[in-house]
C-alpha cells in the first residue's frame, strides 16, 4: 500500500505548526493529498447546551467558533505549502473535535495528531482526542509529542510485536514508513519464566513477512518484569528510534474510553512519534 490521503488536525494549539509540518513532509515524500481538518465545535449538543443564551449571544458565540476554525485552516495552508505539500485541501467540519476527526479519518490512509498537552486548554479541545480517533476510525494515527521531528525517512523504527490483531494491523498500515527506514527493530517483550510464553521462534514469521516487503528488520527479544509500555519506550530510546509502531488496545463505548495499560502508558509518556492502530 501507499499513502495517498493524509489527514492532519488543524487548530490553534501551540503544537499545531509542528504537527502540520510533519504531515506536510509526509505528504510530500509520499506524493499524497494532504487534508487539514478544523472543527467548529458547533453541533447539536453545542446548541442544546446554550439554550439559556439570547439569540444574538448564541450567534456571536457561533461566529467566533467559525472564525477560529477558519484561522486554523489559514495557518494550515500556509505551513503546509512552506513544508512542501503540493496537493492541499481545507476541510471545515461542523462537529466536535473527536467526532469530526474520527469520521474524517475513515477516509484517509493516515491521520496526524498531537500528544495531549495537559498544560494547554483550548476552547473545545478534547482531552481524549487521540485515543478516541484511534479507537473509532479503523485507521492508523500518527501521534506527535512536543519536540519531535516526525517519522524521518531513512531512520530507525521500533515495531512492537505480540502477535495480536492490533499489532498486525499497525504493521500493515506502517509499511510505507517501514520500507523507507534504515533499520526496523522488531521488539518482543516477554513476561518472566512461568508465565504464558510466545511461540517457540517468536518474531520469525513476521520478520520474514517484513523482509519480503524489502524492510531491513532486526529482531530484539527481552524479558521484562515491569510495565511493558515503559520497557517499549526504553527500547525506543536505546536504539535512538525516530518512530514507534504498535497496536492500540482498548474499547470505546459511547463516550467512555477504556484503554489497555500499554497503550495508556505510551500515550502518556511517549517522547518519540508513535504510529498506533486498533
């Protein structure tokens, strides 16, 4: 597969310029169409929650929301062109951030979001935007932490492998990036002896699969007694990884998100971009 459509969240966050630049560089490298999506935050729930306001006050509030979204799209277009993206699309979505991004992500090969920043509170910003989109879009999400340079072509990628469907999907979605990597480290983290063990030759089949796709792969196996998410991030730091690829674990029931422990740890503590798929 190849990335032909890349979606990036466009807002006025201090992290937006980095996120947009990374998405634009990916679009340029893969000759993909780049879509900047800005949510107005205007939905049925918005109107219901403001029933107590007078008509002119509601109109002023809604106009301000639209103005912020258009400003975010102006910034997206400027930054994306500066970063080399050629095929661009501005998308103004009349919805909340989580629902609007999740639905739009279903029509893109890759969605680029920023790691949640608890120190920045924007109007309408969703604390659980990243896990919500990951669990509801059926598409991969590239999550960018503050200070990251993005998924660099020719760099080192760590792939978390446990034989699960989620990990399998993540590898399939990440193939365009894995083929361009200098080295892909296949990370197998096992519990100590006495626990359920993986196959006799763990990683052999998936390593062969990746090799047939032209991916330069190296298998690294390690036993950990602690938090697997923390151990995975430690391995990524040890090999100076430019990207971590992993399955995203959890469930979404209505607006309640139930994340797996490894997923929650990585989303909270990540310092390198992570491509995650559920």
